[in-house]
């Protein structure tokens, strides 16, 4: 606990250093190096790209599910029309809107494309065609969504 005063005096050195050198040393200790900044920016970039990929993928899946749900709703209204009228499917979807079975403004998919409807019978299980063109808004390819098939994941 007790220090020898002579030892302390011998080891202590007095050094005269200009004030701006002291400030420069303090500043250098507080600043980040270029390598550290580059690594942090690179990590932020990687994390942002992962977030964007996940958010965009989720958005597309949600829109596909919303399109399928809308198709199922319109399908049930077409079937309701067939029961009420004791007839074939309506000639077009506007007929359902005229009878107030569906809102005419809502006859579009989440990509703002009109639903695809054909009243002609395909087979016994499919008395009419009802589908969406899908995310690419082009009919007749693999991303189309049909009311008769669960959407692909």
C-alpha cells in the first residue's frame, strides 16, 4: 500500500507535448477507422437486402391469397345466381353486379386486372371458368390463379 517516494520520483518523467498533439491523439482514439466504417456499411447493406427480399416475397404471396379468396367469393355468388335463377351461370360478371350480388367495382384482382370469366361449361366439376391473370397480368401461363385450384406456393 505504501509507495516508496524515491522509486516514484525516479520513474516519473516529465514530457512536454504540444497541446495540438494531445488533441490529435484524443481525436484519433475516438474516431472510427475506414475499415470499421466499411464493414458496418456492408453489414447494413446485407441486412437491408434480406429484409427487402422477405417483404417482397410476402407481399406477392399475400396478393395471391387475396386473389384466390376474391375468386372464391365471386364463385359462391355465381353459384347462388344459378340456384336462384334455376339456370346456367350468368352470361357475364356484370349481371351479378346488376343484381347486387357482388360489388361491380370489386370484380378486379389485387393487381387491378379484371377477373377472367367464361360461362361455358368445362366439365361436370367446373360449370364455368373463373380466374385471375396473376402477378404478371398475362393470361395463359403458370402464374394464373384459378378458382378451381389452390394457388401454388
